[in-house]
C-alpha cells in the first residue's frame, strides 16, 4: 500500500493558502493524469474532478479541499515517528492524500469497485463563499459532482460527523445624531442605542435541537461591532454583526426571523450571508451501510461544511476523515499514521478496492 503519511507530507510541503492553490492543483492533476484513461479528468480553474465510468448503479463522491488557512509558524511539515506536524496536516491534506490514493486503487482494480466513484479536489474552501471551488462546480458543471452519496474528508478523527449546522450573519445598524461630548444632550448616541440589543443577544440561547437522534447545539453570538467617530464626538452610527448557527431542522427563513426579532429596534437590518444546514440522513441506505458495516461512531457536525452544498442538491453527504477537528487552523496541527490509514481502510473497503 502507498505510504499515506509520506504522501500527506509531500502535499503539505506545497504551500496552498486559499487562492494560491495552483501549484498543488497542478501536482494533483499530473498524478491523476498518470492513471488515465481509467478515470476521466476535468479541470475547472484550480478544481479537479476525476470520475470512473464503470456503469455501476450508484455513484459515490469523495471530496477534499486543496487550500489551507495562512501559516502560523507551521509552514514546513515535520515528522516525529508516525505523527506529522504542520499546516494542513489535519485540515485537510491527510484527507486529500486518501482521496488520491483511493483514486489510484480504483483505477488499478476497477473490476472490484462496488460503485462508480467521483474524486473531487477543490479550491478556496477556507475563505468567503463566493470563492469556493465546489460552489463554482455546482454552478457551472453540476454533472461533474452529482452522485448518490458524498463523503467529504474533513477532519473528524474517524467519526462520522453527520449533517452540519446552518449559518447566518446579520448586520443591524443603529443610527443617532452627532454632537460634542461636552453637550451630549444635543445628539443621540447610536452605541448606547444598540446596548439593549447587545444585552438581548448575550442572553439569547437558541438551545439544542434533536435531529435523527443527534443533538445539534445551536449558537448565537455578536461577532463584530463598529461605531464611533472621535473621542469627543457622540457617535451617530453603530453596526452589530450577529452570527446564528442553527440545526438542520431550522430553515434559513426561520433563523433569520428569530435573529431579526432580537434587533427589531435597529434602523437598518440586512442579511450578510446565509447557508442552509444539512440533515444527517442517517436512514439513507448508503449512509446506514457505511456506518453499520464498520461500526463507526456518529456525532453531529457543529459548524458548516460543504456537505450542506451537496444536501441542497439532493445528495446525502457526510464528513469522515483523518485528524482531530479541534486542532484544525492551530499552530499545533498534526495528523497520525493510524488516522490516515484507518480512514483509508474504511473507505477502501466500502468501495470494494481494499
């Protein structure tokens, strides 16, 4: 079997901060082209899609993003025995290495594959929605990423993290009137005007919601506040940005309405962005088979991932990959040989090629 930890190290040695994935995409493309014509290959920008055309009844999509967050003194990967430290080791070049290795395994033994398989390597997952490579693929070439089940190899420490929270950002702007701070009664302080809303947000608790037997914790936070002109001026404007995380059973419209109610006294309320949640789909036959066959632990995904993008297109999706999600984006990020090899073994056996 290919040395997955060594392949992860090779991928981590290629810098690929968001919007700078071109070199890594070229390496991935060359590696996939080396196993053509067993796989068809499409490249859209820095997004690479390889697919089998075996005539199977069902298709499984395996996906991983090529980009990382900016380095934090951890750019150069470092091996300590069977532990690989460095930027992107867990999030998610260990997962990308597994997707590459599985593509090669399927290409080498197509007769053993239980499903047709699509392998997706995409750019710009770690930054704003408009840059997301998977979003671009669904918008411009949805036929490349369709399937009956999608598995994103986000770090989950070998758990199935089912579904994901939805997320909403809303901006509430309070307006007042400027005045000199020596004569504040001649104006209206917009920051003071927003104080009651901040108290309501701080006290707000959407509470947990049970979906398919999984408890999705919800959250509500004021994440930005902007206001003030000068130290001797009564501020005439204050804007609060609120982030609401909501369960798969809650719609975007419902989350927006509940959040708007907290800032109903604002002068202007606008939605900055909103992304739907993804249901766990635990009763889907392929999801249930993957979990049951390998007796995998299941927990809800607290956070938003691109599984929601698949779910929005009617494709059941889950997160399952190597690495600890709690250390993603930290200077101490790492992944272990046991983690990458264990994840590879599960997915390879599920596909029928290991």
